């Protein structure tokens, strides 16, 4: 089977490629990545498989995407601009990559009879929820330009399934953490700042709640949806690790033996969602459940950043 992974040099994409090649060494996998600031070829330096190849390119390049789709049975779209703060400052690139880029992939898949296009989305498309958890059929109410662009891409995928019968699936995961995550995101940013005794800028009062999903659990879930998920369906992926930002900040400082005086409360983000939470009964019905123990994996993640300073010192945040 020929698999085209887009955005495979990013955080989740590179972890997925490592997972996939390990579990399916005989399948051909092409990684298409534009190598933006959040991508890093070092993430895949240990990949030695003869069935793996890397192509630098943009999913907004329709001609290139269609060419690669001709030899692909499956397309898995990780490629995205994903940092909310950046989308508030300059949103156009989010529309270009996340919406128009996805549109190119859908068209290429349609023209070349691709067997499945798996769209990697986010729980942020639902917006914020105070009680209970979002289900896959809930109305989308995105609150940032980033999440709005991802919601638009999801709706395009749905339209191509309904209009053209294109075999599409969508996953929406909660906040991922683990190795190779760019230092603009909360956990790696706070780990690396603490390691350098720099302030940890925490929005508002730090009470915003996120559900933290270990990236390998997400990779397992994506693989299961690819193999067993129903065409045209959406699958939420969450871990049940709902933690206020202030608590995870203190956990990082405590583990590193750093003082809480490093916490610097800053003006809250515009349109900041208070709580994300998704219902995972649907994917649980396929036989999936999160395996990672948060206490253990957050320690391993902190240790990874401690031991890979050369990697993250070259990854500079954009805002």
C-alpha cells in the first residue's frame, strides 16, 4: 500500500511516521512537508527504511499534490499551521494551508481514486465547553482563526464525502504532548524556559483546562481509525487528563526543582477557550483506549527536552 503523509516533519506527523514504519515496514510511505519553522527533518533522522522517502513541498501546490496522489492508496493530512497565537496575529497563512491546502488534497484524492483520505483535525473546532464533553455530531463553534480554518477543512471533507462519495475520515484529538513538539507550545515552552531559568508566561490566572493526550496514544488511535473507522465518520480522541494550565506548570517546575516564582502571569489571550473536552465513546467502540500514564509520560517528556537541548535551541518560537 502506498501512503502519502503530509506534514510528516512536524510534531504529530513525525511521531506517526516513526510509529507507522515500525509497525508496517513493508509499506511505501512518502512524507510531503514544506519545512516551515515548526517542521524539523531531525525528527526523522533515525528512519532508515528503503520504503520511506521525503519530498519537500507545499500542499498548496496543487500540481505536486496531484502527482503524488497518483501513487498513493491513502493520504493522511497532518500538514497545518497550528499555533493559535500566530493565527491571531496573522491569519491568512492559516486559511491558505489549512483550508486551500486541504482542498487540494481532496481534489487530488478524487481525481486519482484514493482509497482513503484521513484528515487530522482538532478538538478546538468545537469551541469551549463548561460541562460534559463534545460529541462528534455537535455543532462546530471555533473561536480562533486557527480553529476556524480547521473547522472549514473538516466541512470540506464532509462535503466531498457527501457530494463525490470520496472516502474520507476525520480524527479530532485533544492537546498532544511528547517529544519533538515545537517550543512555541505550552509544555515544551515551559520545560525549556524553566531549564534556562526564564519566566514561564501563563495566560490569565492559569485556570484554563486542557485534556493532555500522549502523542503515541494518538498515533495508535489514528492507525485504528485508518484501518477500522467508517468512511465519512469523525472520531474524537482524548485521554481524560483534564488539567488546569497552572497545575501542569507547577508539575513541570516541581519535577525540575525550579521555583514557582518563575511563573509570570500575562494578559489573557484573545478569545481564549476555557475548557476542551471530548467524548471518546465512538473510538472506544473500535477497541481503542489511551494507554499512557500521564505522570510517567510527562516525566519522560521533560527528560527528552533535558537531553535534547541541541534540538530545541534551534527551534525558535514565532511570537
